[in-house]
C-alpha cells in the first residue's frame, strides 16, 4: 500500500505561481511513473504532467501547461513537485498526485493522493 500526500495549493492571482509537492510513503518498490492530474468542477480528471521512468526518463506535459509548468522529482525522498508559473483562472482545479508502480504489466498498482485545491483569481 502506498500513501500520497499533496501540499502547496492555495489561492493566487492570475499570473502568479505555486509549487505543489507530493510525498509518497509505504510499500514503494518500483516506480514506473509519478505525475499530477487535475479535475475542475463538472469535468473529468486530466493529465497535467508526468515523469515516466525506464531506460530513459520521460517528461510529459499537457498542451495547456507547456511552457508554464515544470514537473520534477526527488527519487531519494519519493517526492514529486509541480512548479506552476503564469497561472490562469482556467487552471483552477483540484490537483491530484498519482503514482504507478510494478515491474510486471499485469501487476501494476495505481495510487492517488487526496488532492489539493488550486484557485486562480482573475
């Protein structure tokens, strides 16, 4: 079992910045990916940014955050960060941390944090 705890959300004005953190703990043995998703009222959860581990480390960003958000991680601390700059009102959502682990495709596990609210005022 893995637990994810997000922090860093809050209320900011358009153009401002926030830095989200997600700390993973528990039975962590082989992380395939860690990332951030968000969900606005009335909308489905969507990918914001993700780091996928393999032969190479891949960084994936949703088109709507490219050039504004940066995802990073500290493997030693099992922590992933999301630096959010140039925030827009449409970025307002609950942001969720995600962790996927497991060496075998049929035994992979997916975990979610409780979410942290990001509100961007105009």
